[in-house]
C-alpha cells in the first residue's frame, strides 16, 4: 500500500518539480511568487492528475496475476511459512 501511495505522490509532484527546475535554470528570480502564476499552477495540476491516473492505469494493467492463475494461500509446510502465490 505504501508503494502505491509513494508512486502517486511522486507522479503528482513531477510536473511541479520539473517546472521549478525549469524556472531555476532560466530565470534568476525563480523563487519569487510571480513565476508561479495561477494559470501555470492550474496547468501543472492538470498535468499531475493526468500522470497519476495514467500511472495507476498502467500499473493496474501490467500488475496482478496472469490470466487463468489460481491463488494458493499462505500456509505452513513442515514448520516453515510459505507465502501465498499464484500458480
């Protein structure tokens, strides 16, 4: 669960970090609030949400068990813990 949360946060923060890096590289007063106009923040937020949605869609499509796989739950085998798997 924590991996999905950190992935979502990283995907959401990526456009803002990229824009901050762009401002830092191109303008001497990048830290000023005037560089972060409401229109720019709005477009960055839209881009961030698109990245998060696309990232989770790709993750859902590529993750999980293969089609037709059966889940074998976790069990104890001769006193040794065997985690659950798909077979």
